[in-house]
C-alpha cells in the first residue's frame, strides 16, 4: 500500500465497502483500520 496523498483506501471486509482517500499521510506507519475493525487496503 502506498501511504501517500491521494491514495484511495477500501475496507478489506467485503461486507463493508467503505472508501477513504489519504489527504495527509499518517507519519506513524502505513496500517489504516476501518471502524469495523478490518484493515484498509489501497484500491
């Protein structure tokens, strides 16, 4: 996954389907977690 501005993230839980876009990358790592508890992956 690219932890860069503009990267689109989608929840890895097939029942969720939410999507986010990174506006400012987190400086503390590349792991993003959805509110449902599953990892977010780049699209």
